[in-house]
C-alpha cells in the first residue's frame, strides 16, 4: 500500500468509527486528536505526535463495539492497534502506542497521584487490563527502550479528554504520519 493510500485509509477509519465513545465524555476521534495536539504543544518528536494520534486505533479496527469495557471485556486494543501499526510505521510510532496501556499500569504503580486523577472509564479499563504493575513488572517495563515515550504518550492520553475542545483536524497531522512510515 502506498503512503498516501495508507494515511487515507487511517483517516477513513477515523471518519467511519471515530464518532464512537468508549466511556469518556469525548469521541474516539476527539480523544486521539486531542492527544496529538497536546503532544505537539509539548514539542514532542514528530513520531511521538503520530503515535499520540494513532494510540487508540485498535478501537477503530476491532469489532467488539464501543461498550466492550461495560461488558467486562478487555479489548486489548493496544495489541490490535500495535500489530496494525508495526506493519506500516517505524517502531518510534508503533511501540509507544502498543505500550500506552502498560504505561498506565506502570504509572499507577509508581505515582499514586496519577491513579487519583484517572477518569472512571480509565479506572474501569485498568481493572480489566490487570491493574497496577507489580515491582517486577515495573522493572521489566523500565527496561523497554520505548518506556519513556510510552509514559509521555500516556500523559497526553489522559489530557485528551476535554469535551468540545477545538483541535487541528486530521489533515494537519498527515505530515507527522508520513514521517513515521516505514520506507
């Protein structure tokens, strides 16, 4: 698949399923655009901005419905999305996205204030995702070369839940996505 076609395919997924919610007060598209916006405002690397935009793409491509957590099911959207992204994007894009759930579990283990600030939907999904990391899981996660980017992405993820916030549109992020594509 050519680069423009892939990016257009991703934008189509946003248009077709991005209106769905996932227990938050924003749609999937609003959430992912806000996450990318906050990454850009923090002067993150272009690949991390792309990862922030795409971190929840697994929700747009799985067929489990938008209320999957209410059914007590972990959609493993980070793995679904990570597998999709690694086919087309370099690791600096795919790995932080794949690790954003692990980063939540990590932060809940090492930062008590972080857990206190989670939204009810994030608390619900945390329980389904295995809860805070153990001491051994913390050490293992910190050994991952992408753990710092994943933690940074997770913080953008948590920020990206503001109802009615205005952000740049998808097209604004085309160049970030193109910069992260595999050659």
